[in-house]
C-alpha cells in the first residue's frame, strides 16, 4: 500500500504544478496583450513572449508524468 500512496501523493503534487503553470501562463499572456494594446512593445514584451513559450512546455511535461503515474497506479491495483 505505501507505493500506491506515494504515487497518489506525487499525482496530487503534479496536478498542483499543472494548475500553477497554467495560471502563470494566463497571467503572462494577459500582460502581453495589455502591452500590445497599449502599443508599448519593448524589451518587457519580448521577454514575456519568450517566457510564455518556455512556460507552455511545462504543462505538457507535467501531463505526461501524470499519465505515466496513473498507468502505474492502474497496474498496481490490477
């Protein structure tokens, strides 16, 4: 049973990380759109664009890890 509990705890952590990364991505995109609408395209805009690209990779990686752990959990139960 401890292995199942460990996997469940890691899935919970990864779900929280997924939520945080999505919220951060939404905030950065909102900031980028505000800069664009204010016609204030400067270094901050480009840094935000680069960060949004980098942060958009995080949810994909986290999703794959969650999927792997759910599969492991199914194999342990079955």
